[in-house]
C-alpha cells in the first residue's frame, strides 16, 4: 500500500495523517481515501474527476504533471503527498 498524506488544511476535511492506502494508481489510492471521507473528493478533484488546478500532487517527493499524475502507477514503496494552494486575506 502506498503512503498517502495531505496538507494540514485538507487533513481538516479528510481527518487523516500519513497512512498506507491500497491502490495501484494515484487515482485508486485517492478513491480509497475518499471512500472514508467523501466530502474531501471535491477539494481535490473537479466534477469531471480531474485534479483541481490549485491542487498539486507529489509522488516520491517529486511534483508530477497534474494531467498525468492520477493515472501514474504506485507501489508499496511510494509516498503520495497532496497539497492545496490557499489564498485570501
């Protein structure tokens, strides 16, 4: 199982620290996590299932192309980190 972690803001919605999650692609890992926290899906993915433009995913400490990352394969040794940009004043 890949290790999945979210930034603090997203952890407020998905309520998890870094933990192992099953799946053979980044999308499958996220889907497994969203099964336990369905409202978090809308923070990370848009209505078409694509990564929101203000969300970045790092796979093994490397920021991946947002158009390709969801379909990238993962192994048990992979670490996935999901970040959401925040703005406001």
